[in-house]
C-alpha cells in the first residue's frame, strides 16, 4: 500500500513537466554523436542509472533499509568514489557501513564488504552500455554480513528517447572464498526500469528485480516498486525507490521490502 501511495504522489509531482516534453522526435533539432568521455545529457543526468554510464570523477552516498523474513533487517550507509582512467575506463570503490537487526537481539554495526569496480562504459545517441567487473572483499567486522569474497561481473544497458526509456542491469554473483560461518552466494540478478523523463524535473519509473538463486537450486524470486530520480542544481541528482517482494509466501520472497536513496555528485 505504501508503494502505491508513493507512486501516485510521484506521478502527480512529475506529471506536468513530463507532458510538456516534446513527443515529436522529428521536430527536435538534429542530434550529434555524444563523445564517450562526456555524460549523455548535461552535468547531472536525471535518468535512472545514469551513474553507470557517466565517466569522470564522482561521489555517491547511498542509504538503504532492507526488511527480510523472520524478523531480520539490514541498514546500509555506503559511499562510492569514482575516477576516470585512460581509454574511457572507470574505477570506483564502495565503502559500506552496515547495521544488522534480528528479533530479540541488539543491533550490530560494522564495516561491510568493501568492493572495487572496474567499468568500461560507452555512451551513444539513443543507447548506453557498460561492461563491469566487481570484487567484494572479506572486510566485514562484527558479523554484520557474510564475510565471503565475491566476484560480480555485470552488463548494464539503457535504451532511451526524448521522453523516457528502459534500463536493464544484469549481474552474476559468485562466491570464490567462504570462511567458516559465512554463507555461499551464487545467483543471477536482473533489474529492469522502464521510465518516463522530464529534462527539467527528473524521471519516474517502475523498478522490477528478479533473481535466480543457483545456490538454492535455481529458486526464482522477485520484487517490484516505484522509483523517482530528481535533479538538484547542475551537478547533483537524487534517486529513491520503495520496492516490495513478490511471492506466495515468505520463503519465496527476494525480501519483504527495501527502501533506498542515492545522491550522485559529478566533480
């Protein structure tokens, strides 16, 4: 119910600017190819996942809260530092602080899995794509998460027009080192976001996530919810989503619900 209310409120806030965007591609000025070393649309793109394709130095603080079955939950505060390398490559480091909750026990806080991401994005006139390789390190303290080492190759793709588009994120996660007491991970994850966009206000999308958990024999789980991206000045954008698990019972949920806010700053 909360997801529906948030979606309706966001639609009301963004509806007028979206309608004002020209829907006749032929009437727009002729576009020229965008160099691979620059963002697709200005200093701070309003479309979902823009940070996946934007080259250059950036800072991205992120917060999320995730509620799971059995009274468990997790909050995470994460800072991402990115820098541009030669040849259109990009390197970023994610540093998370995690608080873990469990019914009947005191919350535990500590460092999560620090990750290093190498990305090779390419920006086009109507589509962007990125090949990335990520490694999550066993840096966990106070048992707030699993202390395994994971490889995470992923391919991200965005197709868009003047009024919106669709973002697809494909990630494969595989544990390569699992110490005693940590859990094993092996799954394929798909995130899909069809969205409508206003160049003056931001975008509104429907966020869908599906996962095939190979470590549990190929169990399929999914979640769905609304997402909003807005612009703050010329170099800042903020995004948020409220996503709820789908399934017949708690054993088939990706999670019960998850809320997230992300602030991106182009340096």
